[in-house]
């Protein structure tokens, strides 16, 4: 019988290197996956991890795109890290991402064709509010009715998809879109467009905002009293309550932070790289950000590095689909492997595998017991 036995003192070195081991295991597992699909595993791994960074024919496009792809992942993961540190499992950041994009876009489209530098900031504030309000549903249900925030937040993702589809086929559908289910393009109005800061690179204001948020979150988590309360609550609710931490308030604030940052990422993506809303707007950033948060060890700097790595798999995956005719699902499996191997590495760091039935004394133990009795 196999069982897991907690280690008395997990190795600090192994805890630090577990993400690296997970990445190596993912590369090996991904190579096997591509081999099964009939692709050259070495070429596949090279295209995904090497070419976007060092292929001279591609780097002028792929390197800036790393920042573009990483920005929403890092932004959402920063919000998730507060809740995860406190033991609050918000799995619905994807829905908050969608609702933030929808709320901010609705404000901008309602003001079209007005012009003004205040329109885009107003859209960003509305996106933050949209994600925040959507996150308050599982937060308040958890606080007042003790519901499971995992299930509620996850189910609300699919509700947000339906609302998005209803809006882009109804009130927000473009009047010049030939009846296609999509909104008016934000490129039509410069005041609504999160435009490039450096022409031809795709780099936009979302990247700058993400950098500032990394600094802010690091300060809050390491230096602010709220960060201390979050960490204390993650260790033990009883200890946190004894220390005077208002548990319910921390739950609401942590879920609110996640929703607000996910909503901000949503409207920045909709008004920038996406350019409009459509039923295909959700791209899985909210779910992938969960991997980014854990791969980055819930630390702001680690999250940045993990976000860049996941952005690399996005760009490399697109190259693999184009150059090797690899299925898109294979790339998603590849990304899922990373979370699987990371969880497996964490389990082995914190637990040791034992063979045998728990609670059954060995023969030596029985001899000692018999001797002491006599």
C-alpha cells in the first residue's frame, strides 16, 4: 500500500528548485507527446522554447510579443496570489476577465463617437469595477452563506461567456459589422483604443501598468499590514483570528483584488491587442494565470518570470502549429503538463512515499513493547 507521509522539515533547496524540475519534466513530457503525434520532439521543443528568443528571422516580432502575452497573465496572477496565500481559491478569474472587458467596452461603445483623453481611463475604471463586482458574488456567498468559492467562481465563468455572447449579438453588436456577432472596433476611435507605445511592437499601456502593479504588490505583500494578515491567514485561520485578523474582510478584499486586476486585464486586452469584443474573445488567460501564480511561488518577481515562460509557450505554440502543423490542443496539453508536474514536485518535496499499512508496528517495535511489559 502506497501512502504519503509528511516530511518533518521539507528541504529548502528542493522547494526552490521544484519549479525548475517541473519545467524540465514538462519539456521531456512534451517531447514524448510530440513524438506520439508523429513530430520530431527535438525540433518541436526548439521551436517552442528557442526560436521565439533567438531565431533572427523572428525575434523582431516575437520578443516584444512576449511582453504583450505575459502582461495579462502576470496581472491576473498577481491578484490570484493574494487569495491563494490566504487559502482562498478563486478559480473564476477568467469570468472576471471577461466581465471586466465587457463592462469597460460597454462604456466606451456607449460614448462613441465622442473624443477625449478621459474616455480610455474611464473604460479602465469601468473594467476594474466589472471584474470587482463579478468577484463579489463568490466573496459574499462565502462570507454570508459559507458556500464553496471554488465552485461558485468556476460556474460564473460560463455564465460570463453567455452574457458576452448575448451582448455582442445584441446591444453591443456593431451596426457596420454585416450582422457578425462582434462589437465595433476600438481602432475606429483613437480615444477608446489602447494603442501601441512603440510602433510595430504591440507594446501598450497594459505592460507599463503591469510593471507598476508588480512593485505595488511586492510592497503590500512584504511591507504592509494587509500582506501580513494574508500570510497569517494562509498559515492558520485560528491563529489569524486570535491575532485579531478579520477573516471575512480578508476574504472579500482578496477576492476583490483578484476581480479588479482580472477586469483591468480584460479591458486592456479588449481595447488593445484584441481590438473588439466577440464570442471568441476569452482566450483562457484567467485559467493560465493559475499556473503562472503557482509556478511563480505566489511571489511577484516569480510571477513575472513564470508569466514570461507561459507567454513563451503561447508564442512558441503558435509557431509549432504553423511550422509543424501541430494541433492547438497539443499546446494546451503541454501547458497543462506544467501545472501537473509542478504539483507533483511540490507533493514530493513536502511528503515522502511510504510502502506499507499505516499504524501497524514492526516486529522490532513489538519486541520492545513485550520487553517493557515484562
